[in-house]
C-alpha cells in the first residue's frame, strides 16, 4: 500500500512539473486515404478518403504525445442500393523524431491506441448499424521543414482493431496521410 502511495505521488508531481519543462504544442492537419486490409471490406468499400486534425498535448525533447480525430467516409453501390460507411477515429499516438542533426528531412516512428466509431448505413436494412472498435496502431513517417516550425508531413499508420462482434465490418487497415504541422507557440 505504501508503494502505491509513493507511485501515485510521483505520478502527480511529474504530471505537474513535466509540462513546465516541455516544449510548445503543435497542431497538425492531414488528409489521405484509409486502405482496408480485409478482403471483403476492401472489395466492397475499396478505400475511404480521410481528413484528420491532431494536437500535440505534450512534447518533451524528441518525444511527443498527440490526440487525433477526424472523419473517413465512403459509399458503395450494391444491388441498386447505396451503402455508406462513416468512421470517426480517435487516436492517441506517441511519436519519436529520429535524430538527423541540421537536416530539413527527418524520419518519425510511433505507436499508440486507436478507437473508431463507425456507422454502416445500408439502404436495404431498416436501421443504421453503429459500432465502436478499439485497437493498436504502429506508425512511421517523414517530416520536411518548410521553414522553422512549419513541417510538411507524410505518415503511414497500420491500425489493428478488435471488433466487438463478428458481424461487424472489419476495418483493419493502413492510413496514408499528407499534411502540415503548425506550432502554436514560439520555441526558444
């Protein structure tokens, strides 16, 4: 019990003090495509155009933690009916900028947790099917400095979700995005 109190105290102190020494936050805006890995889903929906907005809520040296959300949407025609798949992701990602001193182009690796709210609307059914899945992601990418603080980004992330039921649409896949990272504060 005493070690639990010490651990809790250390977590509270580090949570209060570390943001003070952390660098400024960044906002990222990305667009791209979500490519399904499941053959049935890929055959039906092919790919889903995606728009994402992320916020680095904590940065320390080369390590940053980002929360990202957005929307992915696709529609397909089957038996003269339209089927709509809308996905609203929530990603919590830890990213590490790999060292490349004084270079404008540098790689990034990361990973984290993924959650996806999905709505599968089928014109031949009387109701809309809603689902929530969660899982893990592994990501990598490149950053190119357009000017100090402003980065052009290219990212690839592999998402593996755990469906709650076997009847749900399997949305495991790769997310390819291109975007910008914009600093919200001036770094010294």
